[in-house]
C-alpha cells in the first residue's frame, strides 16, 4: 500500500467510526496498523473502533501498545482504564486513571 492509499483508508475508517460502524472501521484499520505499526493515530483509531464494538481484549491490546509508544498520552491512559473497567478489572485501571488525572486528561 502506498502512503496515499494508507491515508485514504485511514480517512474511510474515521468516517465509518463517525457513522457508528466501528466493526467496519476496524476491518479497514487492521491492515493499516500492520503496515505501519508505529502510526499512533491509526493505532488510536483502531483502539476506538475495538472499544466501540465491545472487542475489549483487542481494545486493551491496542491501547497497551499505544501507552507503551506514548506514555504521556492521557487519552490513551484513560481509554485503557475504561477498557479494563468494562472487563471488570477496576483494580488494574486505577494506576492508569491516576496517570491520566496527572496529565489532565478528561
């Protein structure tokens, strides 16, 4: 895939997510993230797609990768905490909520 194709697929996935179709968004984003594993924007959109379609184990994996890549990303910390909470793992979420609070994330 060329850079232009990757960008077009990212925009299509963003549109699908905005239209309430997170499964379709994830389908488009999975090969994009595989092609560009360091692309934080694509990984975040993929995590949002997984969370939005209640694929919580996949959302957790994507968010854990995102936090490892960008430890000061308050949004990723908060999203990871919420994903853990939705999996009845509130105790594991506490540390991520604290970091998100410290970073001023909503």
